């Protein structure tokens, strides 16, 4: 039976991907999970494994073509029958750029090739890196097929001292990044880009949605339409966590090479609560409840182009240090677009942090097919009553949005009471 190879969804707000390289050609035999092609999005460069064993009979999307997610890019015949080139679309790459002798240019090695800027071949990720570092790709040597510039090429170029980075006035201006109003996350936001030009009519301006914005809208509406959203908000005192962080921050960073942040505390507290209330770690499939044995915590990370949720797999098997390392590693690689496919899939519960933007609390939308998401508000000192006296304490609001189809209010509040208890009476060693 034929098996379709599709362009995968590489993150919540990713709407499209580019086929950068086919690792097999039409007629080749391929095994299940064997690397089949490479793709690139604005967030992740990834190697896509074959979904089945058999023969690659069709390549429907050629190299350097960009298509929406879930588009069929190729077909594998599971019966393994050989196919001639005449029977299927050939896997011929797009024409490559014409190489010519390098001309003298500041910062450009004399033996480096230069290509016509209108023929430069690169992925969306490479073009984004070039924009971020003000690099003219005409100065970058491409080692890929037909001179294609890969992520490895541009990173190697940036590592060279005195590299030519300024984009000349005659170079085509890069596309303006689209701003994205997405649920806040654990990483610091990038400066918003100006909105794209639209049609001005009187006192209004009509700007069409980008593909990414449409995709976010579809996900959010689908989740609200699918789940019966209810939100409960708890106030938590963070004195114990504050004291531990102040006491051990310097030693923690010196010993482990990473900063001691608040995020691992919230992850560990959520894990303990999920262990006690596994229905919050479940999902709904029709009239069935699916209980997940693994606790995989998604950590929402805001990028300049959207939102991505890398997942800490088997978070229940990690101690505080293990969670802290995972948070820093995944968030860092999310911002540099270096996540693997598996690292943005399989989450069973999500934590998002609108507090870094100053929000007291939010009512986040559930990340389907999960049944709950925890929103962390800003941590700030506030006057509270303790022993009939007014005291100043570091406080935070935690908001749990949950699917009322599966989780009753009493269970949601019990879950949150457990999170609150763990944070306010922290016992686990942080060093």
C-alpha cells in the first residue's frame, strides 16, 4: 500500500516548511525511520525519517520548494516495487546558481566564490540568520548541492573574524518579519517588527494575515471549539523559593554552568501534582480517556516570529538539576532554531509564562490534545496578611486552564493546591 510522506508540523505557529534536500531519489529503497529528506522552517532544521519501508515512487515537492504543513511531499510504495524514472516525477533539484570568480570585496577572501544575488539558494532559516546578523548572503560560500547555503555555512561564515556583514544598498531588501501576538513564554521577547503594508482606505488600513498568523488563529479557535475551557487562579507565596534562589544562585551557576531561574521550580511542582492527579496529564479521544504514563512538560518559548513549545520528555524522571539543564538547553536551542522534530512533539502538559511581560495572570488556551495548561504570572512583592499583621511577601498568581469535559473544578483546585504546597514548602535540594 502506498504511504504518503507529509510536511510535518514543526511547532504550534509554524504554517509551512521548505524541502531543502532529498536524501533518496525516485526508485530508491528506503527502510522505516531511515532519513528520507531534510526540511527547514523559521524555527527548526530537521531530518525527516521515512514513515514506512518500501520504494520511493514519487517526489511531489522538489528541493527549495516551500509548502504548507501537512502537504504530501512524496509517496512510498510499501510493497517495495521498483519504479523507473519515466513512471514518476524525477527528483531533479532546482537549477543552482552560477559560480563565478570572486571579485575583490572588503572582508571577502580572494578565493571565495560569489554568486548573483538573485540566484542565491538558501533555506528560510539561513535567510533569517542573515537578517539577524545583517549578512549579505552573496559573500557566503555555499557547500550544498548547486552552491546552496546551509545553516552550517552561514554559522561558519559568522565565526570568521572580519567577515563582510553589511548588506550593500544594491542588495534586495529582506522581507519584513511579521509580528506575532502569541501567548507569552519563558524567553524574552524580540522587538516587534513593523506591520506589513496594506490597503489604506480613509482612517483604516487593511492588512492580510500572514500564513503563520492564520495558522495560530486556526489552532486557537480549534482548541476553544474542542475543549470546555475553565480557568482557576491561585495565589502562591514564593518566600521559600526566593530564599533558596538567593542563597544558592552563585554556587549553582559556578558548579553547573547555568543560571538558577524560577522556571525549574514551577516544572518540578507541576510534575509532583501531575503524579498525584494523573487525569490532568491525560487526553480525550472521543468517548475514551487516554492516561499517559510519561509526564512530558512543554515549555512555551516566544520567538520573534511566533511561539514554539519544546518538550521536556520524562520530566518525572529528572531531579531539579536535570530539569534546570533541560529548560536552558531547550529554550536556548528554540531561540536559535536548532530543535529536533521529536523535541516539539509529545507534550502531555504545558507551562506558559506571561509573567515575564508583567502580566499578573492570564487565561491560556489549552494546547491540544492536552487537557490543561498552567500560566505563571509576574512574581512581585505585595502586602499580605500574616498572623493578623500586614507583611511584604513575594507572591505569584498561577492560572490553570483545564478541559471541563474531563477535569472537574474540584480536581483542578486539588491539583493547584498541590502545586501551591510544593512551592511554599519547598524541600528538594537545588544543588
